[in-house]
C-alpha cells in the first residue's frame, strides 16, 4: 500500500493500492477507532486512469 504520513483525523485518507485498473483507496475510521478503516474500491476504465485518480488523491490530501 502506498502510504505516507498523515494527521489522525477521523475519515482521513491513508493511502491506496492499485490492482491493474482497480484502485483501492484507504481511509481511517470515520468514528476515530484506530482498529478500523474504510476501503473504497473503484473499477476504473484503465490502469492509467486508476494511477491518475490515485495521484490526484495524493495531491489533494497533501501527500505528494
């Protein structure tokens, strides 16, 4: 999983995984429980699109 340092806000973006054209975005728990996380799986049109969306999340959350 591509992960970088983030603050510990509820529901904060934590990183991503790429599986070809499938992008999985990882977020901390919206309840603040440190043993929990939320994963959003996106079936993209292509591997390139998945990489672009992952890069956009990295930029938007200030991780690049």
